[in-house]
């Protein structure tokens, strides 16, 4: 009986000894809050940029003639609306909405407003867009620039073995891009000759920055317009801007004949 008691006591003492270090461990620290969008930016989009019109010159630099909607996937209703445009409407602010603003021969000024909002100003049409990170504010009345919700996208490192760029996959690689989705729009024009998009349109944009071999810094914006009312399929364009010194050559020109 004494032997049994001895073994039981030893077992209890051994269990207590093993358990003690576990209880002595400090509580894990709570995870750090995510960095604000400004601090977390994988690329710097701020500064002044000038549009380089290296494609679609006849639709971007001048107002096309009425009925010139080649390459835009309009449905029958979209063509009917486009055919109602007249030259008296040329210069209208409908051409400067979010779906087509960056196709203009314009300059951009991009700056942070606080830590979670990017502001994009244009001298063509004197427009201002706000790209909001995180939970958007309650929607206001529809407008030319609508409501844009932004997020940073950092592609994952591709999987790979030793010696490959993707070695140790799962971590983020350098670079990334900005995605912005815009809704709550009023109707507008995809071209200055009245080629329409409707208030039902959704505009998705991808902003990417890269350096050229000669050292120039470039901004590329891919724009995707989905419009169930006037388009038969997505309308996709790609616009290019080159960084330039701030302050110079900024030439604000209001749309709609305003001064």
C-alpha cells in the first residue's frame, strides 16, 4: 500500500513540474494594428503627371465627328443615344466623368488627404476625384466622379525552389498597384462626341507605376467600364502618364464653357 501511495505522489509531483512552466508563460501580445493606407502604400502615386497620348489620338486629342463610336461596344440603345449628340454640346462636362476623365489630354496632381484618402485633380475640365480606402462614407447624390473605394494590391511571391524569384513563397514581393472601384455615377460620355455610359455603370481602375530605362517615371491606368444599359461587354482602355516637376505647365480649363 505504501508503494502505491509513493508512486501516486511521484506522479502528481511530476505532472505539477511539467505543468508549471506552461502557466508561467506570459500571455501573447495582441497583433499590431494594420498600417494606415498611406504608410502601407507599395508605390508612390503622388506628384504631377502628364498624359502621353500614344494611342487613339483621333478620339482623345480632338472631338470625333458625330456617330464615330468605333471600338466602343455599344448596344442598339447606346448607339441611339450617341446619335442624338450635336456639336453644340461639344465641351460639355459629361465628357469629364470618372469613366473617361483620364483619357483626356490632361495633367494630374495626386496627393494624400489624411492617411486614408487619395485626391486626384485634373487640369482638363478642372475635376477632382477622391479615392477612399476602407469603409466608404454613406453615398451622397450621384455625381460625375461618383464614389470611389480604393485598396492596395500586393501580388504574392510565386512558388519556387532555391534560386528562383519565388523561393520561400507566400511573402509579398516588391511593388504592387492600386485598385479603385467607382459607382454612384451620373451618366456621362466615353468620348467627347456623346458616346454614352449610364448611371448604372461601374468603373474599375488599376493604377501602376514603373520606371523606364532612361529614368523616367510612368503611371499606367487601366480602366474597365461595365455598363449593362449601353454596352454589350466591358470597355477597357489603358492610359499612360509621365511624371514631371510639380507646379509647371499646370493649365486648368473648366468644362461646360465655365470660366
